[in-house]
């Protein structure tokens, strides 16, 4: 233990060196070990376009805490890392790069474009991984995966073909969500809804025979061009004679029928709705029921199609204005009403999505959803906190078929092939196909799969599936998924139904949900607000441990948290506190060898701190098992800062300073310090891995690394309630004496005799027995414990505490003559102030003319000076 710590804790000197040591020693690597229980976490793969943000920092800190905890508990702990190919985001990034070079993806062609994307991935895709290492992520980097690597690609094809052969994947014309900027379909889960200010345009559709009309309202008058019916509820008496009649569609003058359908709400508006099957999901379903024509009026980039020459090429919003003007001119516009409504937007670019009828690939969800619902209902998979089950159930119980095809080139190309000669289509795992009907080469479907399709297979595709590997058998199902509540519909539910369908088992035991990291005002961090905080900037300034500690302190499962720089400083201060305490211990220990004392040879304060640490072990372990990481780390903080540093180290200082004269006492103190500090460092290690490794290596040089040291365990024989009760008494005495001295502004260097009059012999005996452990904390010239007031001056300052009263001679605390002089000076000043205040308040002119606020202020001053005068006179009478 001769190794010393540097004078100041400098994270930048420690963190890189320590992380490289861990990597070199392969501490993060997990392997199949039948002698150990496995504990597995698969990292939610960050996008290769990503840069580390606070969400990543929180997510990966929580995962690292759990994996380090379980590793120390003796589990074979695998944290499997990887990255996601992120179809839309990555393709957009590369298209933008090409644009700056004057190129287009179409001009390059698919093969050359994909070469450029792979080059981009090689250059930038690993950036997020290096950044994750900066926060101390103890992932098994030897097993790092990518959602488009060879193994994941194989798994994707295997699942697609299997589901297709079970009729659970199909190709068909359905209404889908279309992003006119990203130029691809997106799934329901990728649509984010926001309130937008809009209008209701009230329109009138007249009957062809001239006998009547129907009034209705729409939020999208431009889609009128594609109307193929007007629907009313069959039970609506107002329209019973209109059903079956033909209406003249304004502007277009196409004849459309009035149909009856139960989906129409009679109570909403006029009880009549326009039906545009190509541009509304409900209308599409109604169109199927009534065999209506599907008329698309928008191009892929949301412009009006050429079938309507007057509006052709107009953007949807530009066309809306022109169509409203024409409706008004034709007399079909009745009125315009302001209306705020929920509008779907693309989660990637924020553009308002278009419902669009398109031939796409879909996963049939009803059959797959039920087992995923049952797995949570029967407890096979648990959510922490449990209320997030509602979000999960809501999505699965109301799920529509999942549109999985994307009109992109970067991603897993759909393994379907078409014969352009005879029209045959086949689905195969092979990279090429020959038509089984006519023997001609077949063309592969140009679309790619939704990124989430491959991500849904992540817990098992990364362990070797579809092969029956050792890893798959040992590490699957995984133990805990750590993720934000915002991707329950995107990812969690899809992994659940995919895992159950492909392996027969739910992919994880527990889904641990965390919230978002918001700014200090509670706002979501975003580029538009400019309020994002770069975790790497925090690390550069304060160190990774301070960032991690900040992110977990006060954090409760599922709840959002606010980021404050002041909290990071507090975390750094906590690191400094531990560092300085450890340096103090090592400095005084020097080259002395510590031997383990018999328990009965320990002092009461030693037994107390060991008992407190023992209780901490029990509570922290229980909290961590229940994912209460914020509670656990607060307990460690409170114990280390207050009980260990502020109390115990102060209690034992005289024994350390006097080590040459009483070696047994010093040895017991050093053994206790080393034991409790080591225990505290181990409990803290999952949260602050770098500083704990550095200190642990100096106080436990015989152990290889704190990372692979055993997690502390509760020992029944170390529980000592009596020691706690006794130390509680001496802490109370110390606090009472210190508070009294502080209230009298007595400097610490001024010594005073302290009398402790105990209420009974038991308390007196305890205090007498422990006097050596605390008398130096009282700034006392002498400590006398007795059960009566014999020998105590009448003018002694007293303070009452539970089971005892403290007395200190006033003359010991203050210089009586100087104090009397000071009080007389203060009395003179107060007399002057009172005279002034009374004169002012007795002045009739002032009282009549001064503002009420000013009079109130003067009265308040008078009361204050009167109270101060009373106190001064009381002090003088004591003297």
C-alpha cells in the first residue's frame, strides 16, 4: 500500500489509461461458462449517423451500471454492443454529400451509391462507438455487431422467408403513411402527431337531379379532386332519402354516390363525410367495403398529378389555396372555420405525412401480436415501472398491419424476385433467382426493409441465430432491456413478437424504461432550441464519472430528468471528497502493514461504521435489484460523504496521529478505514468506474481490479444496533456543542470546558466510555461527564439534547470584558436607531404624507430594533 494518489483528482489523466487497461485485460469479454449464471443486455444500437447525446449517455450509463453490478456479483455478464444502419437518416446524409458534389444517387446508380454509403459508414459509422467508450461503457467490443453485417443479413432473410411462407408477410395495395420529403413509406410507429392550427372548409355538394344537396366539412379541400362518394350513417333519419342518389362533385363535376356506412359519426358536424379512398385510412376501408374507385391526386413529392391540368404540379398547400378560391367562385364554399387538429408528421424530418394507397410489403400483425401481449400479461416479461405496460398493450391491441417496405436503396433489400417476362414472383434467401416458370433471370424487388425489421431481431440475430449456437443457447433469452419510453412502439413490441415467433421465448426478462434528459427548464433538448448539451463537453470539463453520477442521481425509472450544470459540479465535488479522504488514509498509513483485528478488539466507532456499511450493502443491493439506481446511489453518496468522511474519519484522527504510541488502536482504525472504503468503492464502482478503480488499486494492491472483485455481501455478524445507538449519542453531543458555539460566533480555536449532564447512568457510562472518540471534535479544553450540575457556574451556557444537557462556562467561550464592551457599544447604536425610528413615527406630518409602504417599513425597523435591544439587555444582565 505504498503507492500514493496524486494530490488532485484529474479525470483526464486517469480515464483513458484505465479504459485501455480494461480493454487489454479483456475484462469486458463474456464467454459461455456453464459454471456461472448468465446476465445479458443487448445495447439499443445507436444509428451510425449519430453522435453521442445526453439520451445515449443516460441509456448507456444505466446499462453499464447494471452490467458492472452483475459482473461483480459473479454472473457471466454480457453487454452486447452494435450500431444500426438507419436507412432513412444515413441515405439522406449521403444524398446531401452527393448534392454538394453536384451528383445524385440516381445518376450514380444503385451499386455505386451503395459503395459510397459503405465508404461513409467506414469513415463515420464508428464515431458513436468511440464516444460510448469515453463514458466508460464496459461492452464486449469483441462481439460488436452491425444491423447489416453478414450474420444479421442472414437472419433478416430467414425471418422474411419464414413469415412469407406462413402468409404472415404479404404484398398488397394498402393505405400507408408516405413522407413526401424522405420519399418513402413509414410505419404507424414512425408517425409523430402534433397539434396544428388549421381550418374546416364547409362545402356543399348538390344532387345531380337538382332536388337537394349535402353540406359537409373537410380539413383538406385539395383531396376533393379524388372524392368518389359521400357517406352518411344508415341510422341517420336526415339522409334516408339521399342514400343512393348521385351528387355532382364541385370543380371536377364527376358524379359520385351517397353511400350509407356505420363508421360515420352522426353527431359530428353535419353527419356527412366526403370519401377519398386514396388519401385517408378510414375512407380507404370504406372504399373497399363499397367497391369505390381509388383516385390518387398527389405525386410522391405531394404535388397535384397531371390529371387535373389547372392545378397540376402545384404543391399540396399551394393547390389548397387555389381550390378554395375556385370553390368560392363556384358557390360550393359555404364558410371557413378555424380548427386545431392532430396531424401526423414524419419522425425523421418533421414533414406532414400523406396517407397514400400504394403497393407495399406488410407483416400481418394480428396473429403475431397476441403471444406478445400474453407474455407480458402472464409475467414472462416485466416492465419497470409497470405502468408502461399500458403503452405496450395500447399499441399491440390496436395494431394495424406493419408496412415494412421502404423506397430506399440503403438497407436490407427485400428478398423477393419478379420475372418481367411471365410475371412470376418468388421469395427466396438466395441473392439471385431464375424464374421457375420460364427459366429467365429474375429482377429483385428494389425496395428495402424498414430499419426496425432488422432491429426487431437484434436480441437473437446477434447471438448467431438462425444457427443453434452455444451463445444463443446460453445468453438467450436476454436479461434486461434498457430503453427510453419513446421507442416502446418502434422497437420493444417488435422485438417481443419477433423473438416469440422465431425462438418460442420472449427476448428479455425485464424491460427497464427510463425517461428523457431535459434542460434545466424542463424542455426537450433539440437543435431548434439550441439547448442541447454535449456529453463529451461535460466529460472534458468534469470527467465521465461526474457525468454518470449526475445522470443517475435523483433518477427514477420512467421519469424524465433535468440537467443542471450545478449538479455536475456537485458530482465532481463528491469525487474530490472520496479522493481526498483516500489520500488522507494512505498518507497516514505509510508503509505500515495492516493486520485483521478480532472483532472484539475494535472500538465502538469502528463497529458502528462497519455496521452502517453492512446495512448500506444490504439496502443498495436490494435497490439495485429493483432497478432503483437513483435511490441506491443517493444512499452511497450520503454514507460516504457524511458517515464515513465527516464522522468516522474525524472520530479516528487522534488514533492515526498517535499510531506510534498505540499500534493496536491505530491498526484497528486503519483496518476499519480500509475495509469500509473498499466496500464503499465497490458499491460505487458501477456508477463511477474510473475513480473507484484508481483508488481501489492503491488501497487493495493485491487485487487485480475492482471490476472483477466480488460484490460486497451483507454479514449478519456485523450488524450492531448497540454501537449505532451509542454513536448516535456522541454525534448528538457534537452537533449540540458545535451549534451552540456557532450561534455565539465562537471561533474554533477557542477552547472551552464541556460539562455533559446525563439524564441517567447508562448514558453517562456510554459517554465516558467514548470520550476519547469525540472530545477532540468539541474544541474542548476538557470534557466532564456527570449526572448532576455539581461544579457548574450559574452563568454557564446550556443546551438541551435528548438524554442530556450540555453546559459550557461563558467565560471560556467569550472574553467577558470584551463582550461587555461590545454589547454596550451595540446598545448605544440601537438606542440611536430607536430614537430615530420613534421620532419619525411620532411625526404627524410624516405619518400623513408618507406612502403606506414607507410607514410599514419604518414600523418594521422599529420592531426589529426593539427585539435586538431586548436581546442585548438580556446578554448584559447575564454578564
